[in-house]
C-alpha cells in the first residue's frame, strides 16, 4: 500500500476496525473511506455494489461483522449466520468486480473444531465438529475464508484471510448480555466494586437506569453483588487474549508484506491459506477473573455456575505461521488489562 492509495475500512467503529483505523493513521495512511452502518448497510447487495462502483477503493479491510459472546451467539443464531454471510458475500464480490488490489478478511479462531489439537494450527480447519454455541457464526466465517480462496483461484484476486484470537481493547463492547468474556468480567467486577464502596449512584449511571431499584434487577440477573460475582461455567476453560491494537498492527503488516501467492507455495491443493493472529499463550478463565479483580481492586468472591456451558475447554493458537511472516505480539495480558480498565474508566457512564 502507498500512502495515497484509497483504503476502504469496513467496520471502523468496532473493536477491530477502530484499532486498524488508528494504526493506519499512525502509519501515515490518510485516504481512508469509512461508513457507518446507517450510511452503508453492507448486507444490502445493491447498496454495496453502488458504493464500490462510486468509490473504487484500492484496498479493503473487511472488519465489519455481527459479533458477540457465548450468550449472544447461542441466542441469535439466525442473525449471526445471515448477516455475516451477506456482508462477506457482498464485499468480497464487489472487491473482485471493481478491481480491488488486495482485501483482508477478518474472521475468528472460533472457526476451528471444538476438540482441535492445541495449540491450534491453521490446517485443523474442517477436521471435526464445531463448538455448538457459536456454530452459525463459525460457519459464516469459514465460508468467508473459502470465498476468498475461491475468488483468488478462479479470478486471480489477492484476498487474504486472518483469524484473530479473542481480542480486547479500546472500543470493546461492555454490554453484560452481548459482550465477550474479558470486557464482561471488567464490567461485572467494576460494578461489584462500586457496590462494595456503597456508590449506588455510580451503579445507576453505569447501568443507564433511573433508580437503584431498577439497577438491582439487572445486577441480580447477572449475579453481581457487593460480596460475590457469578461467572458462567467452571472457570477451567483456557483462553488466549490479544490486545486489539496488536491485532491491528499484524493486519496492516500482512496487508503491506504478504500476498496470497506467498501462502500457496508448494501446495498441491490450496486449503487453509488463512493466518492465525494471536499470542500463543493462554490463561484459565478463573485466573483471568482474579487478574482483573486485582486490577479493579474488588475484594469479593467469584461463584462459578457449573450449570452453565463452558464452551471449548481450551483454545490457543499456533502462531508460527504469523511469526514466519515477520510479526509477533508486544502487549502482555497484565499490561493490557490495566490499559483496558484505564480506558473504560474514562468513558462516560461506562
């Protein structure tokens, strides 16, 4: 990419997209097109076609997606598969039609089988069944990988897929029902600390309700009190977490330095050309909760509800492919959680 190339960043407001936008600007890329969902619905085929025909971007970062945690994935199954398939199909196809030089498609490591060997290598894709709770989302993302590979093979495009591990960072979603585990834990533990301090007024503001009686209903629903916090599952599952701005740096590095042809050398059958983006390190949910508890300063306990699903018991990526391509992470989890909480505290009402 040259500094004056026109770059379309789809999904610039989310955790992933906002981090990529920041990274691009810091590197001196200023000809960046962004659109809110209200301005451009990428699940609308005609609207997407009209946009590409008008703007003719040189490069595309496809970070737009419908995302959520284990509860949201399991509850809104149709929404997750439909919207993600539509967004991917429209953007990838129009990138081909309009001669985009390179596209980077962002997926997720939930594409891998529930019982994949650990750490997970890229060639584990489609070797076994998926985790049930996020199967619709995972299938959509797998389709995105195959869409990129297929267009490359048939039309000689340069579309690359990357699969980031669990991300956290600025502009994350802290909604108690729909967020991922790390921001959800930060929100829960922060609310519990406010209760511990007797700061009911702050709790009301955080939850955006009219009074503490309404707040108590929400707190009860999510198992939050001044003395203890309920956490879904046993706390034993192992998860890997990557600072979102590290992920963004990896994406821009790949966009600048890696082509699809680099990923298919010596391959008789072109499969699994996607690239894991992660740290290669994992932590138990229980230990993660205690780490956040220490950063936030909450003194209460955790109650692990084993009646609720754990999801996959361990998920950590093999990042050797990424390292061979010249990139590795820099932000350690302890530092990242502190930065995340500092950012959260600066936001109005959480």
